[in-house]
C-alpha cells in the first residue's frame, strides 16, 4: 500500500526582549548565565504574585503574525494551561488558546518540487517553562531545575497539517527563522534553544481523507535533525501499519547518537489541559489604527525578497534563498550592485557567496561587521572587469584589503599587480614553461589533455600570477597544438 505523510508544525520562538513576559526579570543567555540567577517570585510561581504583560513582547508577536498574513485580533485573551511538570513552577502555563493574537495566515514556500502554500492556524503568546537537566543513572540519577528561562516571552506559530515531506518541513522552518531575524524579534540561534521546532507526524493511505494517528517530536533545534527525525517517524509509522500494529499517539524525543526517536510520554489532547481564562490578566486590547501602522512598517519578507531577486537578477530559487536567508548578506549583495551597476550579477553573486563568505568565516565575522565594505568590493571587481587584474590576483587583494583596510587600487599600485596582457611577454612565459616540461608536453600530445592545467600553472608562475588568463591559455593551446 502507498502511504502519504501528513505533517503539521509548531515552532516556539523566544522574543528578543530585555525582560520576561510577566515580570521584570532580565532575559539571560542560558549557555552562560549561572542557573537560577534571573528568577523572582513571579516567574518562580510563588503564591499571591500577579503577572504584568510585557508590551514589547506583544508588539513583537503582532509583527510576526502580520508578516505571516494572519487575521490580527484587536482583542486577545490569556488562558491557563494546566499540567504538572518539574520545570513549570506554578503548575500551569499562561498562554493563549481560544483568542490568540493572529489566525488564518499563510506562507508560500519554494521547494525542489515547486511552490507550496502552507496555512498558518494561529500565532499566540505565552511564557516559557524552566529547563531540566538530567544527570546520573540508576539509583544515582537526578534532575536539576534552572528557572532562568521560566517566564521568558514565547511566541508559538502553529500550522495546519499541510506538509507532506521532510524537505517541506525543513524549508518552512528555515523561512520562519529568516523572518524572525528580519523582524529583529529573535536571534535565530537554534543551538541556544531560542527557537524550538516540534513536528506532528502522521501517515495515511494515499487517497484516504482521514488523518492518521499523530506523533509529536519534541524540542528540535537543528534543521538537520528536524529533517532526519521527520523521515525516521514517517518510515516507522509505515512499518507499523504494514505489520498490522497501531501507531500510538505520543510525544517522542530524538536520539542523535542512535539516529532514532524514543518515547517520552503519551500525547495529551487539548481537553487534558483544562484551559480557562487567566483570572489575573484582563483581555489585551489594541487599536485597529495601531495594527495598520505596524503592518505598514514591516520590512520586506524573506520570501518576497527571494521572489524579487529571482525576477530582477535572474537567480535560481536556491541561489536567491542562499542570499535572502540572511538579511545582512542580501543587503550586501544589493549594495555592491548599487555601487557598480554595470558589474555582471553572476560575478557579484559568486564573490559574495564564495570569497566573501570564506573571508568572513575565517575571521568569525559576518556581513554586518565586514572589514570590506560593499563599495570596496565593487571597486575590486571593477578592476577585474576592466582587465587591470585577474581573478586570482583579486582574491589575494581581497584578503589584504580585509587585513590592511587599504583600497584595492592602492594595493595594486604598491605591489605592481597590474595584469600582464602583453602578448610578447605571454608568449615568452608559455614557451619557457613548455621547454622546461617536455614529459608533460609529450603526454598532452599523446592525448592526456588534462596536463594542460599543470602547464598553465607553470606558465602563470613565471608571470607571478599576473598574466591575463584568457590570453595565457589561448597561447598555451596554440604552442602545444602547433608543435
């Protein structure tokens, strides 16, 4: 029997605010702050404390909902989600359920299978839980609770079950991370747990309108693991059904060592949480004019920018997304083209995604703090386009520009790096390389044509790397073929 995966996605995004959702405790980096160093009676769940909503977190939530084309609510209501777990000090979580800030949104993905339209069920605000660390084994096993994360503003984005492959799930998650970084509401540092992805996976026979039993993979913070986990669950479900066994509704985790999921607990339904309106918080009411102003001030979304890059610059889907997945790299690319509009787009794309990425990676920097400005790179590429220097020379100049801060023109002048296009000199360089390497010349003439690359390198060495490569290769081929 042929089966079809049906997948929905929940993504939790920590809001990049200075303080927590309902108290004034600072939001700290869990990877560096001492455990339980940013905790007060409110986020620790002490009896008698009262929550006060974080206005900036609410604004950030509406920004994301608007960017996802949601219907924005002028009135939203916080509820209590009741369950008992050691990382939830109050015994309930303040969240939104029936009346979230946004509903019925949509997003268009560009995948290897073409465009895919994904519906957003809702976008809602809530507070994060604490963090548990499990240690030891057997009788020595124990768990440690860190409440630094308890109460941190959290935005949950829930889709309809519109995904049918692990690739679509991964692409959507990449799009959403790019969006929250564009909006400045989240850093996108998955490895720090500030964005956690939870797919709900089921399979059904192709053509069957009834959904299968779903299994949730909890708290994934890597696109690679997300794709592997979804693929694993799809195959596990199919194997169970083929063997006549039921799929249990449960929450599972991912074991990267075993490359497999493992059961954590049975999966609850909504009624198990006994939702009811939060009695300590009034409804959140916002002005319609404010919503319109907020929506009008949103930056261009990553997918709209990708569409524009494909239409304007004739880039392929993956090329456009390679640029727009990070706002700083997309802006740098367009800035280079603006500085020198006559440069070929393909040349700029190649240098920005190739040499610049390598240069910045080696220095542990990124485009936002690049030591080489867009104008400086444009000037360097102009020298290549005019034939003043060749590509290899330009690559070495780029490194020196980053180190010294000097402009390309100054480095070319100081080191006498102007490209050699004199045909007499090039003929001499090629002749010397041919004479000094008779065995390689014989191999070439015997049919081993790849040897020409070695001979080209030898001739280029004699020119100190400054010869015009096109003229050099043409002369090399002439001398080899004409004896």
